[in-house]
């Protein structure tokens, strides 16, 4: 829906998407019947290459969509392999109301805000209530609860969020064990909460085998690889995810994050600016830009970006902690202490956001207190990917930090080594 109502010519849209052709379409509903009309347009000269209409029952919406995809593949003379054909063939009947609620759930899930995730859960619950056998809705519910328990959002404690997420993912697999989304959901939980790295790897591989075109599988598998110290492969997976879904704000923003982790700060800045150009109101992109700018010692610019992220997100704790860290390393320690004391007062015993407090103390030069909070986060089963951020580089040679990585099952990292490519300034 990114280009709905946008006054841009097709050649310009095609350039932004890095494609040579564009599919335009309309969907008309009349009672329980649906009509999909699609046309394939050659972008450079806006030449219409093909058009076709498809009609069917609303419950056959997925099958109709797959028929359109197969027809377009034939027109551009793409040969589908067995796995791709299997994806198109695996189109079950779906309750129209449940499917509508599912799509709305994914829309709010993609926003990556606290309120968005809460609305996503409501819509996925509505889809499940309408059609209890709708596996994709359970997968969406699992993905929403997983993010709600992540340190980056901190809506629920991990011990509250992830058992719900796993129950939903398990149900999705019980309903359809060939659903790529469900295997991806389970893999994400195994990574973020259970730290079952080998099992997560198997689930990601299964998800990608079932549907190599599922962008989220590539996206989250990329983080698995990066956590395992395989940065080059991880960035390649994120790039693949972006090519599959070039309008995904979170994939674009996370590519910037991965580049920052690899100490490629100039590229990270450029990637964040690209995301912000797509949507200036996407808080995560401003946060990612702030991280890279801080590493480049552009503290005032970083502080401005963190403040913007906080404003757009409605007060995200992760963004607040990064603002405090920026204050600390730029000499504004009183402002940093004010934020850290506020965050400490808001912590519950079971919260994993202690890692956010830890990164502030790293900026303040208090490594001992940082480790106290990291161990609290460990006890709460936090998502350890936060430890990859360059903000924790001053701790990497500390034996206590190395012991923490060992307990989680993560490889140690040299804070000096540039992990892929050339570092930014």
C-alpha cells in the first residue's frame, strides 16, 4: 500500500523497487464472490504486456492470488522450481473475515511499535476466533508475542511473552507443518528466549526450504547468523530479505543495524537515511541512525535522532537508554544519570530490559554496575543480540562479559576487529 495515492510515474516506482516491470491490480468484492484483475507493465516505456481477470469465492482468495503469480511468472518466462511450485499449490481455503483480520494484524505487527503490537495481537486473536484452524493467524500471534517480550520493545517480560509465543507457534505447526511462517516463528523463539541455537538453525533451514521467498525467514535467519558471529552471511541474508520485500521498513532498518554491528558505520548511516526517506515517521530507523552517528562521534546528531525516535515511539525504553548512553559519552553525565535512575525505578524483578540499563553504565564508565544489570537480564532470559552492539565494545575484554557470553552459548568477539568489510569513520 506504500504507493497508494502517490503521484509517481511507473518508471520512478520501478527504479525505487529496482525492478523492470510493475504489476497493477484491482480487487472487487460482490457478496461472497471476488474478482482480481492484474496487468503487467514494462516500466521504462510503460508498455502493457499482459492483463487478465480471475473470479472465485472469497474463501479461495489465496488460490486466486497464486494463479495470478503463476500467470505472471509465465509471462516473464520464469521457470518455477519444485519448491516454488509447491508454495503456489499449497493454497488452502480461508475464511474471508479471518483472512481480513490476519492481514490487519500483519499490518500493525510491521509497524514495530508497542501499540502496533498490541493491536496485532487483537487482530490475530480475532482471526483465530473466526477460524480456529487458520495456521497463519497463530504464526502471526506467535511473532507478535515474541516481539512484545524482546528488549527492543519490552511490553511484556520474556517469561510472560515467550511461553505464549511458543504455544501459538506450536499450534500453527500442528495445523500445518508445511507452513514456512510457522517454522520461522518457532526458530525466532528458540533464538530469542530458549537460546537453542542448533534447533533454531534447523527450523530456519526448514522454513527457507518450504518457502524461499518468505522475506521474514531470511530477515530473522540473518540475525541468527549474526548472533553466531557469521556477520558476512547475516548481512547477505538481510540483503536477500530486502530484495524480496524492498518496501519493508523493519528489514531496511535492521540492515542498517547489522552494518553498525559490523563497524561499517558510513554504510549504516546511508542505509538508515534510505529507510527514513521511505517513511520519516518510522521510529526504529531514527534509532538505528542514532547508533551509527554516535559511533562516528557525531554526538549532537545522534542525540537528536534518539530524541526523535523516542517521540515517534511514545517513549521506547531502548531508545531512552541509547539517548542516555549518548549523553554519557558526550560528557553530559548528569542527564544520563537522570535517565538511568528513572529506568531503574521502573524495572520489575522479571524484566529483561536490564540490558538497556547496562549500556548506560558502560557509557558512564561503570563496568561493574553494567555487569550487575547484564546478569539480571540474563536471569530474566533476555534477547542477547543486544550484546552485539558496538556500545558494549568497552566490555568485551572483561572476563565477566566473556563468561556471560559463554553461559548463553555465544562466541566471543574482538572489539577491535572489523567483522566484515571496511569500517566507517
